[in-house]
């Protein structure tokens, strides 16, 4: 559903943003860029774990699909079809 997609996107972006800020601050204090990268990667992994599987919190508002309509028309046989006309060059 669309509300679930919006919630997943907000959670994903929020976790990435928070982990980037924390990683930058921690990396700046310790003067290790590698720690910044590790913290951002951990935030990315956490956000993927929380948003990629179809958790029930994302499926609270299912879409209402139209019912299947049975039509009485049969598929046309190849012999019944009109040949296509191609434009002359």
C-alpha cells in the first residue's frame, strides 16, 4: 500500500541520516574515517532489515483491486485477424 511505502521510505531515510550524523561526529572526534564508514554501513544494514521485508506494519492499508471481469469474447484465431498495413517509404 502507498502509506506503507511512505512509512518505509521515511524510516529508511531517517536511519540513514541519523547514522551518517553519528558516524561523522564519531569519526571526527576519533579522527578515523573508517569508523564513519562502518557506522554508516551499519545504519544502512539496519534500515534494510527494517524496511525491505514486508512487515505487517507496512501492510495495514491494502489496495482495493477491481474484481476480475469474465468476458464472453474468445480470442481471435490467427486467420480472423486483419493483416497489418505498413506505410510505404
